[in-house]
C-alpha cells in the first residue's frame, strides 16, 4: 500500500462516524441532487476540513523528507483516491437557486 492510500485509510478510520454519515448523504445526493444539496453542503464542509487536514499531514511528511518537488503529485493522488470513494465531492458548496419565468399576459 502506498503512502497516500495509507493516509486515506487512516483518515477514514479516525473519522469513521463522519465519513459513514457523509457516505449515506452522498448516496442520497447521487439520486436526488436538488433535494439533498443543502444537507450535502453542510456535511461536506466538515468532510472537506478533515480531508485538507490529512492532505496537509501527508504532504508535510514528504516535504520534511526532502521530496517537496513531488508533493503536488502526491496531493493529486490523494485527491484521486478520495474521488474514487466519493465521486461527487466536487459538488460541495454548489448553491442551487430555483429559476422561474414570469408569465406575460397578452
């Protein structure tokens, strides 16, 4: 198992309740985006904070080891691992405004 996969597993294990709740909301969101958007955004903010924290831990370890040049690739691989598990994670923060047309009477 590579380092970024190891950190991904640790992140999920240390925040099991949060990620289980988000996984459930994520599944509902894939079926009905408009209905669950607000709840998805609310829980997603917490998840993103945890993800960024663990990404920083991962990248700081490689920078300390003298591999700072490779941290961009490492962060990208870590994000790709997250997107495998939660494909719609990039939808967090989307604001949905209902659009309606005014009817013109002639």
